[in-house]
């Protein structure tokens, strides 16, 4: 079930008879038609290691490759409403802090968001290129002190709820829009490096431009917990 391996004559009505027509913003109109109508799965539960896992039910598979380690994982992490403990363990290890090898327990909803994001893109078999997964407090503090990244003080990476990523063959702005359409957490877009931050923390969005005078967020003017 689990394997790791290296998407002519017209009568004109009078002004009083004309009803106002609401026009949608072009980008919102495009978003409404760009993605496959797939919704996030409902709440799941984590089976015990000794439990007999379900043989029937939708299988949720995810494929990740890590740019820093060169590792790749292809795993079914959920069947129906049941999260598979061994699969989650493997994903936790895969998404470890590569600076110090520390491992944390990921919120499994993160994988549901990634899986559904790909489904909305029509790319369920695509490989997600992971740039950053779990980040220990120590590593986050070091990155903030270096001034070379946009690591937030209260980053969702620290609590194992975030992934910075690209999707093979899909432009980053489209990946961002697919993630935004789920309304399931934070989505950040980094146009200079062409990657997207996705998390299952508070719903918010931002675009990060290093030399901009201000960083914009739709929900807050302060730290956006990247």
C-alpha cells in the first residue's frame, strides 16, 4: 500500500425597464471555470497501528520530491476516512527539518489540502516539488537572523502545518489560485522564486516581493505566519 521511490430589428427597452447586471471581476470569473469541481474530504481519523486498515474507500495518494535531499515519496496516506499511521510517519520523516534532521508530526489536513489542490488542477498524478517542510524553532530563528528569507516569527512551518512547493509542469500562479480556491488556510505567492506556500493555519493570503515597501496581506497588515 505504501511505497517510497527514487490537469436586424431589435426593440430597445426603456431605461426604467432595464435591470442592473452584476459583472464579476475577470479573474474571479476565470477562477470559477478553471478548476475541476473537487472539494476537500471530510474530517478523517487516525487509525492505531494495530487496527485493520480499510480495504474499500477512496485512496488518497501523494507524490513528493525534495529538492534539498533528492528524496522522493509516493504514498497512499489515507483510505476513505482513515489516515494510515505508517504512511504519515513516512511523510513526517520526508518533510523533516533538513538543517538538523528533526522530525515533527504533521497535521494530516496538510496532505488533504495538497491532494485536493492537485485534483482541482486535474493533476492528481503530478509530483510536488518540496522546497521547505517542517522547520524547527532553531532553524526558523537562524533563517530570520540571516535576513535572506521571508521566515515569519510565528511560522506555520514550526508547527508542521506548512509546505513551500512547486508543481511539476504547472505555473506557480495557477498553483496559488488552486490553493486559494480551497479557502483552507494560508497561501503565499513568491513570484521572484516562483513557488507557493500552503498551510492549514488561519485563512489568509499574501504575495512576497523582497524589495517592495510593504508586504500585502488580505487578512492582516502584520506577520502572516509563513
